[in-house]
C-alpha cells in the first residue's frame, strides 16, 4: 500500500511519466490508448549540449569500467558520477535485479493517472551504489541515481521509458547517498508496453556526457 492516502496525479513530460505522490494535482492527462511513457521522445536520445570547457576526469579515474562493457546482474561497475556543481567522483554501481510489477501497483493513483497507465506494465530495477575507494564522499552527499543514469532495454534492444515518481511509492523507493557517500540501495521504475519485457539494464549517463557512457555519443555499460 502507498504510505499517503491522498491521490496521485500523472503528468506526461519529455520521455517519462511523472507521478506525484502526497498531493493532488488537477493537470489533465491526455486520453490516449497508448500510454504516455511510450509515445514521447526518449531523454537519452536528446542531443547533447555543446561543452566549451570539458570538466577534468575524477582524480581516481584510473580504475573505471570501460564504456561498452557487458556485465552480469549483480556485477559491479565503477563509473564517474557528477552531482550538481561538485566535481565528478567515482562510484561503484551494481544492478541487484529486475522486478515485474502490475497495474495493481497504481491503485493509489487518481483516476486520470490510472487510465493513462492502463496498458503499462511497471518494471523495477533495484540498484546499490557506494563511493569508490579514493572518492571525495562530500561531493556525493545526498546524491541520487535516476533514469538520467540508469536505462532499460527490452528483449529486442528497444528502450523502455522511465516512470519518474515524485513522492512515496512503496514498490520502488529511489533512495540516495547519505551525507558521507555510504552505500545505499534504491530502485528505478520503468513503464513497458504489453509487448515489452525489461531484459537489459544500462548505465547511460546523459547528465555527465563527458564520461563516455551516454547512448548518443558514447557506449553504455550493459547488465544482462
């Protein structure tokens, strides 16, 4: 059950379905037989911005996992990660597993949101992350990992759109680093069509394109 008894509204926006928990919104959701997460442009395919002064790599960059690496589930990748205006730091990320949800998970959403999600199957990617040895943990304080870094592919290699959830959502709690960069476990939600099954998970960081992992200009890490 959802922790909040208040209704939840959905707002389709730029490649993701935004779900707001804990408060009521009166923003209309377009009535469409195709759910919002799969009919809009993918944020990971957006043109990257020009960078006049590329940021230097993290000080502990010698042991990062190369772009394009394929890993098994639960294996760890070491990647540069930049949060806010702080310098990039290396973190260690593992994909703990993939869970398939159901439309029953949306039971606490308002009627318009539930209607827009009627043909969506939620999938939940469970992750763990921690500061890599030598990282400046103060630069990771309270940082979150989201669908800007973690992507999802179906059985045909096609992208599955994220469900970005604002507020409490019991099936998939996002989590964040603590003030000292300690390990945390979190979850990222995706919305698939009836023909899709989430099969592969990627690290395709579109928020720090200099790292070389984004799907447009680089090569994502892939967990199978």
